[in-house]
C-alpha cells in the first residue's frame, strides 16, 4: 500500500524531537540566520497526527526564545550600543535595524516585544534595545514571554489548520529525495543572497548620493 500524505508527514519529521526543536529555536533567536517559523509550522502539522503535542511545542519554542532574548537583554544592559552593533552585524538588514527599532521603542516602549517577532528585523534587535534603555527585568520578561507565546502559537496553529497542505508539500519533497533537500537549501541560500545584494545596493546608493 503506498504511503499516504499523513504517513509521509510523520516519516519526514520523525527526527524532529522536542530537544532538537528547542535547540533550533534557541540558535535562530540568538542570531544564526535561518528561518525557524517554517519548522514550527511543520511541528504544528505533525502534532495533528500525535507525533508531537502542540502545547509542548509552543511552550518549548517560547522558552527557547525567551532564554535567547534574555541573553541579548543582558548584553544590551551591560554593553549598551556595542550589543546593538553586534546584532546589526548578524542581521541581514543591518542598515536600518537600529533606527527602526528606536522608532518602535519610542512609540510603544518595551510593550513592542509582544509583536516584535512578527516584524522582520525587529525581534532580534528589540531585546538588546530593551537592555540598552534599562527596561525593568520583570516587565521585559512579561512582554517578551507574551510575545514569544503569541509568535510560536501562531506558527503552530497555522501548521494545524493547514496540515493537509504541509503534508502534501513534504510528500513532494520526500519523493524528490536528495533533490528535495537541495531545493530547500537553495531556497534558503537564495533568500540570504537577495538580502545581501539589497544591502550592498543600498550602501552603494548611499555612498554615491550627494547633498545639494
């Protein structure tokens, strides 16, 4: 009997255990540049079939993110602008990361952490910015935990709602074998290259511009 899409879904991510998921989320939130939201969506789709528990995935992903954010908050608190400089060096869009984060903080304060993970480039820098502006640790942990639970929960529930579509995509990748892995790698690499090219183009334009 040929495997169903649900079987392919479970077989493809059978190695996606909770400790591995925790490590993947933590490393990405620390600053390693790879997309983690698709992993949480897949984990949500897998939870429909019982391999993972949705609540455990959300809680573990949020805990990993809070731990990474706390490290950057501490760095911002102790190192100030040097921590922001280090974060912008990790960012794929470093040319506006500080100015955008300052704008959001000026408007919402530390409460911006609730939605920071949904804004590209803001989630990483805002945690260090909270330390730089000396936000209270209790308020930081409260809003950061709420934001991370909302972010992880949204990704997992998307996976649950569209688990049939996720299974179909993973089924195609399974049939492609190594070509499927290469396709995912090429997509991630293309995303990074495009961001780097955009950054290079912006820097070149700024260097060539003159004030009249």
